[in-house]
């Protein structure tokens, strides 16, 4: 049984948002099938979104974000082992390397990223260029066309 969540019923009334739907679907099923690290995809307004990655134990220099061909890739590298000899009785905080990829919809841009309290916040915004925005077309009646 598949545990994937389909957004198709929610988007039946919309046209042209297939690639936007792909952002959420690819977020829910990562390429490797791994659920590490856990993350959320949030909507904070009509054109504002945020991806929150639980990056406990990682510091700024351990993380890298890259956007290439509409794919946002978040990678976390394993930190150097401490110089002192540490013997773990139980190690529940995973600090293994990871790679997450998110396919971004058209006109979605990464605005900023911040690491606060072990959560990597990646702010996204949809910026539609002027030529892609809807334009109102005036309808001239037949009498107006003859008088012009």
C-alpha cells in the first residue's frame, strides 16, 4: 500500500499548476526514499513558501544550498570528529551526510536561508515577470470599431 499523498483532488479547479504540484509531490517522495533529515514544506501567503529542514547538530559551514536548472539541492556534510576521545553510551542524534532535492516550479526563487535552533529555513517566493502576468484586453463593440 502506498503512503503517498496526491494533491490532484485539491487542484482540480486550477489549470497550469502541474509543475507547482510537482514541488510538493517531489518533497513528499525523496529520490533515495530516505526520510533523513525530516522537513516541512509550508505556505506563508499567496506567493511565499518555506522549506524547513531539521538540521540538528549541523552548523552553517556544514550545510550547502544550490539551485541549478530549477532544482534546489540541500546537502549536509558530516562534521569532523572531535579531537578528544568520546565514547557514546547511546547516540540518537544522527549527524550523517544527507542530500535533499526539490524541483522548483516556474518563477519560484530562493530568497534567503537561515539556521536557527537546529532548523534550516529556506524562504521561497514566486516572482512572476511582467510579461507573464495576465493582461486585460478591451473588447470593442462593432459600432466603436466603425467610428474609429
